[in-house]
């Protein structure tokens, strides 16, 4: 199956054309994913002044970048011998529908999409997929509207792809050893039960799988996500956005120099048997500790040694919290394998700590490369293609697909609610 996939859930604009070959059912799914074309534009520099992602700015950058990336992607996969046009470009696009897209994204954006249909009237793939959630509502709309226009113009099926599903599936793939054109990832046999931890700037989700279509959401953040805690902590320490890499670099320097803070910041919710997360308290504790030492968290100017020590303590507090919840999830589920996904999965200290524990326990550990840990269309495509193969998602009508900023996991997922967790906790204490 060949798929054009669009990702605009946050601050990366990404487009990919992938080819997948999958076989087996939800208990023994195997196959390959090959990126025939893959382009990503990061907005990190644009958001640096805000210390985090500014939604309206993200939307503006997506409307600017997406038509360009689509053009580059289509150009790289378009056949030299163009088949006959199946219909006039844009034929079948309702005027009221185009007006709706204009209201959301602007007339120039619609004109650019229509121009793409004129330049590339034939679609050399079987369908279009787009991240519909979870993510930032203004940013999601850009990708969804572009996908709707293209799918309708080419008369192709359109699938709404779940962003976190892409992180989970791509984490469980490995690189192909033989050299082929384009990046190829292999989905091999996954030892179930599997516990996945998706950790990024917007999400901290802990999920258990007994097969690819049977999942239980064990826990998620009740406030700030782990990646958000990195970013907000970095800002209070006078470090640039994105905060995760900046904190990781200084934390490693502190360990090499033997520099410590002298106090421990909180490891939130470790005494609770709930598998939910909470990082707002860590942020508050950091702010108070800085103020206690005479520093203004809004305009921080710290000595380098102290900055490194704070960075080390923040990184270790977040890592210990994540790892403790992973250990509890493994005990509760009897998991045989662990998968890490999302931008925080690229943090070396966290990866190394998880790897040591997994090795000691005899667990299979799946960790994506840094290029797939961040938001990108290739990883979204992998999740979509698995869900399509297993019939977990169906094509959406081009006039019906809408973004869902808090989109639930696909069919087959069961959410363990907070009340159920607390009831189980009380029962164990009796």
C-alpha cells in the first residue's frame, strides 16, 4: 500500500509518501515500511522567543510550509510518464466547502492546494492519511484541510491518523540492514504483553497491549507532560527552547564534573499506586527553589555551575518518575517488552536508565531513533498503515473529517479511568 501522509499536530510540518507490506493478524503482525519521500520543516526557531509552542504562530507556519513540502514530496515520487488525467483538477470540490477552507486557512492556501492538483493531476499512491489528533487545534486544521482538498481532488480514500499510534508503532520497528532506496523500517515479532510509554511535549501516556488491537490506557498526565516540564524548567533556568536537549547537555556536564544541587526536587506521585503522572509540582518546586536562592525565574541569570546542577536534578527527577511508573506498569501487566516513543524518548539519560533496567529484567526494549522520536509524517504513516491493515480505522468522508485535539486512541483501546485506578489502589490496601 502506498500512502501520502501529512503531519501538522504541533510545531513540525511533515509530509511523507510511504510504501508498506504487512502480513498477519493483530497477534503476529509483521512487515516493512519504506519512505519513498519524506520532508519535515521544524518551527523550533520561530517559537524560541516564547519558550514553547505558540498555537497561532504554529498554524501560520504550517500554512506557509505545507504547500512547499507537498510540492517537493510529489515532485520526488511523481512518475515520469504521467498517466492520463482521470478528472479535471479540483473537479468535484464543492464551492461551499472551498469557502469553509478559505475561512480557516486563507485564500492563498487554497490557491496553492489547487495549483498542486493542476501540477500533479495523477496521484501515485492509494490514499491520503493525515493526523487528526491529538494535538493543537489550529495546527491540526491546516493538515486536515490540505488532506481533504487533495483526497477529494484526486478521488482517493482519506484516513484520519492518530498521532500517538504513530509514535507507538514506529517505536517497535527496526532499520532494514540491506541498503535500499529510501529509509526502510521492519516491524518484526513483538513479544506481548507490551507496555508503551509515549512521552513528548504534549503527552505522557502509559499503555499496555496484549495484541495490536487490544490496549489498555494505564495512565496519563494529569497536568503538564514530561516534555513540557523540560521546556518550562529550561525557561526558568535561562536555557533556550526546546528545553529537553539544553537540559540534557548541561545535566551530562554536571555528572561529569560531579556537580549536584544539594537538594532533591520532588518525584511526583511515586507514592501513589495510580499510574497517572503529574509534573506541575516539579515545576512549582523548581520555581520556589530558585526564588529561595534569590533568582527570578522570569528573568533568570544563574552561575554556570548552578545552572548545570539544576539541569541535572530536573533531568533525574523526570527520569526517575517515568521509570518508576514503567516498573509499576510492568509489574501489573506482566509485560515482556517495553516501547518508548515521543521526543523525550530521545533523551540519552532516560534511554540508558530504561535500557539497564530492561536488560536486568530480561525485557525486550524498543526505542526509535531520534529522527523518528520527534513528530514526523513517516512515523504517523506507520501507525495509520497498521490501523488500516487491522481495520481499526475506516476511510473518512472528505467533508466529514475534523480535527480532534484530544482524540482518543483507536478502536480496541480501553481507558482505565482514574476512579478505577483509585478503587484498585484502595482494594490492595485493604
